[in-house]
C-alpha cells in the first residue's frame, strides 16, 4: 500500500474488528472518499472516484467535439493526457477562467451521493438485486434496463434532478458487477458486451445446483473459483449474509462482515477494496475498478449520443448559465410588477440568447387568493415568453395572498443553487408553511429575493388594518436563503427589478447587515425621520483579490453615505460618478456599482442613518464553495452518508466542503483553504479545522463539535488565502438550522398510473424522548396514507413504516409527484422536521402477451413427512418452483420470514424451498420489478394441480384448476396485489 503506516493500521483494524457488530449492509465498492480514511484503505478506488472520473471524461469528449458558442474554439483531448481531470480545469479550458463550474460540481456531487446512498438507505443497502449479489444476474440486468428507461423519461420531461438520482443508482449497480462477479477472473479484459444493452440477453450463467467455489480459509482467496467455470465461461456472483441463505457449493461475497463466508465453501470473491480484510480477491481490485469505470464511461457516452448534447449538458449542468425563476402575484393591484417581470424576462431572453449565459430553464408560478400555480417550466425561451404574456392582473386585490404555497412549488421544481424572484405587494396568507419552505431552501440551497411594492395610492382592498411588520416573514426567508428583500413603489419597480439581470452562478455575498424592520409605510417613515436624530454608523467589509463586479445595495432610513477604499480614497453618495463607483438612487434605495479594477482589502462604509436600514454587498467570483452535511456509517462499507438538508442534533456530523475556482490563473497562484467558521447571529460560534479525505485540495471535511448542535441557526464561512497570502472569505448564502430528528423517505419501484405506490419512511430520534405527529401530503393532491400518525420514540430510537400513494389513472407519464413527510413535535414542543421525495410517473409497461400473468409452478417435491410419531424437526422436505413473470422477479420471501434464493432458468426463475416437517406448507411472497407482489403456496404433499394462465386485475384471486398429470407436477397461482399500508416496526 502507498501509505507508510498502512500495515500498522491494518493490524490495528484487525484487532478492533471483533468490537464491531456485523451490520446488515452494503454490497459494493467503498461508497466515497471518506471510506478510505474510515477503513484505512488509502489506495482503494471508490464509487465516488469512478463516477466523478467517468463524468469528467465524457464532459471532456463533449467539449472536444463542440465549438465555443462565441469564440468558435475547440479544446484538445491530448492537452489533458496524463493529468488528473478536474471540473474547474475542464470548464476553464472551454469556457474561460472567468466562468464558474459551481453548478457542474453540484450536479456531479448529486450523482455521486446518489451512488453512495445505495449502500446506506433502508430500501437499497440489503437488496442483493441492486448489488449483483446472489447470482441475480439476469434480474439485476432487467432492473438496470428499467432504471435506464426512468432516466430517459426524466430527461424527456426535463426533470434533471430526478434523472441524476437515478443515474447515480444505475452507475452503482453497474460498477458492482465487475467487483462482485467473476467476469475479471474469467480472463475478460473488456466490459461485458451485453450488460445494460437493450435487446441483448446475458447468457452463460451458473444455474442453481452448479457449484462455483472451493473452500478457502485464508483472508485472500486466490484460485477458489472452480476451474469448470473458466472452462465453460460461466458467470457467478457471491452471496452475502443470510438474506437469502447461500446454497451449498456457491461462492460467498466474503470479507470480515459477511457471515456466509463461514459456511463451506468458505472465503469469498469480492474485489471491492485493496484490503484483504474486506475483499478476498483484493489483488484484482485495480482491474475491477478500471473496468467498472470504463463501463460507466461507456454508458454515459451512449446516453449522451442518444439524448444529444444539449439535454445531456442540462442533465449534468455542464453550463455556466443559471435558470430564471419567477413567483408572481396576479391580483388586480399588481399591474406594474407584472410589467416589470415581463420587461426583465424579455431583456434577459434577448440579451443572453445564444450566449454562455442563456438560461437553461425558465420557471413561472402565479398566485393570488385562494389559488396558486400551476408551475410553468420550460427550457424554450419563446415558449416561456408566450406563457408570461398570458399572465395579467386579475380581479380582486385584498390582502393577504397564497405567496408561500407558490414559493413552495417553485422550490420543489427549481434545481439546486437557483435564485427565485418573488413579486408581490401583499403579505402571506399561508404563513403556516414557513418551516416547510425553510426546509426546502436549506435542502435545495436556493436564494429567494423578494421585490415588494407598497404604495398607499393603490387600490388594494384591506380586510383589516395592516400591521407594519406583516412582511417580516419575507424578510426572514430572504435572510435565511441568502437572497435580498427590496421594498419599492409603483414608480420605481421597473428600475429596481434590474437586479434580476445580475443573478449568476458566480454571485457571492461579501457583506450584509440589517438594522430593525426596514419596511414601514411611507407616512410612518416620514414621522420617524422627523423624530429621530441622524446617527453616523460605520461598517467595514472585505473585498478580496478574486472578486469583481461588486454592487452595494443600501435601503431604508439612510440619508447619505460615504465609501472609503483600502487606499483611503473616498466617495460620497451625492457624487453619482466618482473615483470609486457609479451611484444611483432609486426611491429610498441606493445602488452603487464599484468601478473596475476593484481595490482589494478592507473597505469602510459610513452611513447617516435615521431609522432602520439594510446593506447588501455582492460580487462575482469563480472562487466559491459547495457544502453538505453527512453522518458516518460504519461496517463493511464505511463512508459518509449525505443528509438531504440540515444536521440533526445528537448525530455525529461532518461538514463536507467542495471548493471551486481555487486557481484562477497560473500567474495568480492557488487559493489555500484554511478553516471553516460557523457564525451565529451574535458572532462566531466556533472555527473548525479542515481535514483532507482524498488526494485533492478542493475536497475537505470538518467534524461538527457536539456542543455546537444547538437549536440556533448558523452560517458556514470558508476561510482561505490567495496566492499572495491575503485573506479570502466566502460565506454560504443559506443559514443552517439544526433539526431535532432525522426523516428519510425512499422507494424501490417505479410509479405507474392507476397503481398504488409504496414508500418507506424512517424517523430517527438521536435525542431525548419525543412524541411525534406524522403527516404526509402530496403535490398534486393525490390520496396518501401513512401506517402511523402518532409516534413515541425514546433516546436513540428509530421507527420505520410504509405509506401508500394512490396514483390515479389520469396521472401523466413524465409528471412529478412531490411527497412531504412532516414530523411535528407534540412533546416536548419544537419546530417540525421535514423530508421530501420526488416521484416520476412512468408509462405503463408494454405487455408482450396480453393474456399472460405471473405464473408459479411447483415442478418437484422431494422428501416426505412420515408418521406422526416421528419428531418433525428430524424430517425435511424440499419443493422446487419455476416462476414466470414478464416484469422480472425481484425477490422471493417466506411470508413474514426469510428471503429465499432464486436463479435464472431460461426466461423464468427457479426457486428451491426447504423446510422441516414441523411446517408442512408455506406461502412465498414474490415481488417483481414493478413492485407488485403475489403469493405462491407450497406444501409437502400437494395434490396434482395445473393452472391455465389468465389475466385478472391485481388483487383478484386466481383459482387453481385440477388436471391430470404427474403426481410431482403441480402449481398454484394466487392473488396479485400491490403493497399497501404496511406495518410499523420500532427498533
């Protein structure tokens, strides 16, 4: 191993292993970069490594074939030969060093984290089908093809976030094939030609009853695969644990945490890591990883060629542009605001069309009272302009309106790192959605900017005397999201809305300060100014060497101000065109655009204030950072499991930081990351040291101290130094709130029109005992039921259950259903926690044979149960079944009991069930790849029965039909039913 202390750490790990309980768990290459640190296997290749490298390779090929949209140049692939591929370098080579790769890095992280999550989530980590275990080669390939179709459907529907999640899952399973099968050991040096290829069948698979391994008692198992496999070219994969139990003669997955390795033939065949403790075939780890990455590149390139460049680039955000998202109040008093939104949209569309900054999506959500929506989303600017032109002020105009409901829709339908602009002149009627909206903001990391007009001359009907603090909710949301809140009037809304054109992926917030409630009606402002004396207030802020295009926005009770740069040069607000900036007053707002080049260092702003005000300083920079919170997962495949949103009080949590734009130009030198500071409203809470978890300078982690996990919110500030040793700081736009509980939602089957969908939920309470009220909702409002609405959890306790979503026949394929699980605290009191899950509706599968339905035939019964006096546990019987299901068999399980192994048998699946005579019959639950379940009943001495296949609807009992035949041949086909309701299990 490369690390000088590798053998020492391996010995220490070996000594500590008996202290670890064997987990139920993952079956894969190690999940992500932190796995190497947790398992002391620094030279292992992880799923994250392969996924990121594959995406960067294909992105480079796209740029090689593309011309720059304005410069017409191409980049050369040979310029990157022998270099480590980095997203920033590829982006800079094609787009130029001034373009940020932030959204591209975010999209790669979404795919890589969805890949790693296959080893962590309840519905995926233990499923052998998703990891090419238990010789489920044909079934797993069918699942891969099904997931490929879901990716294509999501791309066609422009649901790119869903597509990224599905892509990460697909790549995980595809990569596992080369680690968990014997493809490498069979001598192959190229990827499997028929794997994940529509219209091709994987052949030469070791059937049930065919031995595959010999006994191996060492940690490393060379030569434990039978020679007959190589002679016949038969594929096999290992069995893991006892679900299902490993048949006699079959290979184990192997490794310290695989209990099946103790059952002969002992040992295993996985190549997940370079460590003999985890991988019996560790000596082939590099070969398996190289081929898994080649297969990933092959799939991504085929996907690119199939869907074409533009959709593929949108899928992975391979673009410097951002989207344009509007939430617009359409009541009768909003004529000027709607005109301003249209004007800004038109200017952006015309100015950016055909350029690098052309928005890659447009989104509009109208609202009034009592209506909100629908969501209008498109990537076609002409279509968006037509939609926007249909929006006009409606009748009415009373206050308040359904603003948060519309904003929630926009957040659910906007990609991460978007900026959403809200136009309104009314307060929110649906303020109860505040917590849900804040959770979405933190999860999506979106900025929300409010443009609010308030003009006493306008004819908005007031139901009651309106409070001057009625917009405090908007102020709070803008602040916590990193956006702005701009108060203006009818006269100035057109000029104020120009801030929309300044939004870009390179925007960074350098300073913000708010004193009091910056909104109050005009009359009260004038009265306050007459009463309050003018105060001089100083503010300092830092502009670093990596920032340009700096804009100051000052609004509220400020009569005048003066700026001073680090060299001592000053300019007053009365000077519109001075040495430092161009200053423009817009009503009660000042906008100051600093003149280039901006002097780096400490700036001072002196205000003549007379009341409440706000200051916002924003610039443009390619140096920025992305971050997420993650919890460590121990066991066979250790790693960091990304949380969808905020950290959870009581859970050991890491902050993962991904920096962008570390090297702006060769002459400027590289930015050196130093630390992360967590800042609350009262100042710094704690500074955290950054640790490297990979051989990269742009990917670091910091462990959050338990004392920090309080109920208060904080912001993440990254501290660094530029090439000249000068200070550089970047603050994350969104404030983070610590949650009381961890909520998770997941599903393992496609969502189909007219079929109920089953979703698994999980609630974890790492803190003191809590009583919860669980509520679930869907958008659109389809009926959804949860298995438990009240939940009592003690310290460090977890509950799981199921919810059932009734999808109507009229649900359009390609549409999205958003589920929200809310866990409200009944005792002790506190803010609720949320989990969100987006489900893509797939078209109903085409049925090749319309009269066919799943068929379960018992082909043989062996053994018999003798006289009653014979002890039943001393006698055994065995039944062999053949299951045909056009959708593909996912799993077979004894009802309420253990999994049963199934193997490919031509176009069917073969199942062997064995039991002692204390139980002379059993009901086997078969689940297919569509999530449908049906029962097969077996018995030790059944009558001779045959079945004529029919096609009744799901849930209808299919009666067996008696017929003459051999006594050993019989079959029952019982009811097909969809999984519903479900039991709650508290562990």
